């Protein structure tokens, strides 16, 4: 039987890592991720978790260390945020290219400068094309659940990719709320022992990270691309098994009160909870409004997304990242691209907000719905509209 | 020296790439002909050689082979033609000669 506990999301992630019985943890503390490695170090020190906790001098070393651990077949975990993810960046690609199923929790944080320790999604968006499986969490329970799921699906022989579990810095990482913790026996049933066929060992030598001449590099990268997309079936299977054992259901694209909805608010991460509250109040007033939570960011769930927005007129998308000089927020741009060849597609209206920890409140979401509908009907000269920018006239935005 | 049969990377389709492009044949780098990167090749003048072995010691690609008679010869299958052996040789017993089309 699961038990109800009260934990902040950071400690929930640490519990999941412990219950996954990892072999190696290497991490460098950085706000707002600090509580995760701190708790894991404590667990290793007091004997709760039988793992090697390797303190490192930087995030680049943290990723490099878990790469080494993964090469010998160790179940490995690291975690970072914001600038730490950027310092780690080049090694992040190596994990997916080597097909090491490392799990990394990213407590999403804005990027310098100015220095900000607070949440937005600029950090992970720089990792969009690193080839990792990437999921977002809306609350503490999901932070626990996705971490456990990440080990299960990443290590599946049909996947073998690293998984990035994104949880909003502070909003989740430092917020305490109730969640259900499963029993170890249930976790063991969900997560089998990990076997890595190509692990470094003297009796069957292998070389990892070889030189790729021009005549082979393209084939290697294409095989990686095909494999990442093909992993989707296992990701879904993992969620199905999760639901069977733990009773909580997850999907790549999740909708809330979307039946008959003509307008959907689209979010990734913890703001989904606020958006759903606004949907409730709009529904009470009789408006055909729903919410779409994009849980899976990579591989992008094209078919699920197109299916979920059938019959919808307007998508009001909130991005927590600026793509400087680009076509709009990264999420908005990708949703537009996903719908380009679809007939009768909804109008995708882009908003950018919630940068560097700026609150996005219920009134702002309500405004996004109203403004989205207006733009859907009358059109707009703007690529996107930033919300809550002092000095910017409401209803204006950035031109292409 | 007998060369082990190895699949030419130019013949590998994407479906046949090993997981993570891991190399499962140990020592396979030795079968790669890096000698064709060369623009100059080392030529040994045996009469000047004093068998000191400095060329063998300094070669960054282990492409100087010690012989049973105490002399050394360049392994042109692997030698990339960097010229370190010619520079380090105290007797100028190795000279670098431009490669010519066969």
C-alpha cells in the first residue's frame, strides 16, 4: 500500500531515486536544485541508499561522471538547474549519443544575465535538440512519478535514451505538498534490474565514443533520430504499467475539460495547475474553454497533439522562454509547425510570460483566453505577445 | 602485417549502426589505414642510423616498428607523415619526402 506523505518536490525526486536503487549519483549543487543532491548525499551517508555519491567540482564533471558510470552499466542519476545545465551542455549530447539511460532532474531556472535563481524554461529549451527524452511535471506527485518512470522507460532495451525530468524551480522544488509514496515492493515490480549489453568489461571489450568519419556520422545520427522517435511506444507502455501498479494515469498530451472546447490554454510545467483553475471558472460562466498540458516535449507527440486539438478554434500558448529574434516562444513555434499541414487547424496564439520567476496569475490566463479568441477572429500583426511587461501596451507584441 | 577484416564504414547502413555507435571489435583502430592522410613520407637512410630508438620513442602513432636487427622502419600503413621522427633523429637518418601519385 502506498502511504500519504508531505514532501517538497526535491525530496520527492530524491525518494524516487532512492527507491529506484541507483548505483551512482554525481551532482553539483545549484539553486533551486540543491535539495535533491543534498538529500541524496544524506541518504547515502546514513545508509538508506547503497550507492556511490560522487561530489564533483562542476556540472560538466557531474555529467561526465555519470557518463562514465553509465558506460559500465551503473544506474545513474544527476540533477541540475539553469546555469548548471548550460555548463553541462556539451556532455548532455554525449549521453543521448551513447544511448546511456541516465536520469536527470532539471529544476528549471532562468538564465543569466541578469542573474536569476527563479523559474522559467530558458535552461531546458537550450537542450531541446540534445536527443534526450524530456518530460515536464505539474506538481510534486508528478515529480516523483516521472522520475521513477524515467528509469523504467530510459533503460528499456527498446529505448536506451537518457531522460530529463523537468520540474519548475521553487514553484515545485521548494514547495511542500502531500503525495503518495509507494512501497518498495511495488517499485521493484515496476522497475526491473538494469542490464546494459555493451557495458565496459575486460572480458568483452568495447569502445565508447569513437571517431565518426564523414562516411559514417550521418548514419549514426539518423539511427539515433529514428530510435528516439520509435521510443514513443515504450514511453506509453511505461505510463500504462505505471497506472496499473500505482493507479495514476499519465499521457504525452493531457487535456482538461477539453470536450467541446473551442479554446485551449496550453502550458508545460507547474503553471498548468493555475490554468486549470481558470478553465474551471470560465466553464462556470459557460465558456467553451479547456486546458492542454504538454507533458512530453521530446520526442514531440505530433499525432497526440493533432488529435487533441481537433475541432478547437484557438490555442492560447504560454511560453516561459524567449527565442530571441526568432518566430516566437519555442513551444508556440513547434505547435504551429506541428499543425502547418493540418486542414482546419486552430489559430495558435503565442504569449510569453513567467520569465525569471514572474508570477502568472489567474487573471493573466483569463486574459490570454479572451485575447486569444480575439486574435483568432480578427487576426494579429504580431508573432507573439508578451504578458505583464511594464511599459508595453496590452494587446501589442513583437512583429515579425 | 596481416590486417583483420573489418566492415568499411562507408558500407554501413543506418539500420546496422550498433547502439550508441559503440565499437565492439577490440583494437579495430589498427586496421584503419591512416597512412593515406600523409602528404610526406619518412624515408630511412639506414647507413646513418645508430639504433638509438628516439624515432620509435617519439612517434605519436606507434608507426615506427622496431626490427629484430635493432634498426627501425616506418609503418606506412599507419604513418600520418607528421615528421617528428625526422626532426628528432640526431643523425638525420630520416628525411621527409613528398608523396607522389602512384
